[in-house]
């Protein structure tokens, strides 16, 4: 059984890191809903990693 992430990366952190990089930003962990994945993408994540049940 995979461990559940208690504190996923915030959209503000994703935005800050994305703005400082010139390479693709890969985000994973704590993404349990399509809405969270969409919020991460909107914040600047280029690739979203999710675990299949």
C-alpha cells in the first residue's frame, strides 16, 4: 500500500519554482483528484505524476 502524502506541494510553490526554471517542472505526490492535477498544471507544472490505485 503506498504512503499518502500529508502535505502536497502548494500551487504558490509550484508557481514560484516554475517561474525560476527554464526546464520542465515535474510534480508528483498528493495528487488525488483531477481538480488538484488541474490546479498544479495551471500553477506551472509541466508534467503531473499520479499513482494508479
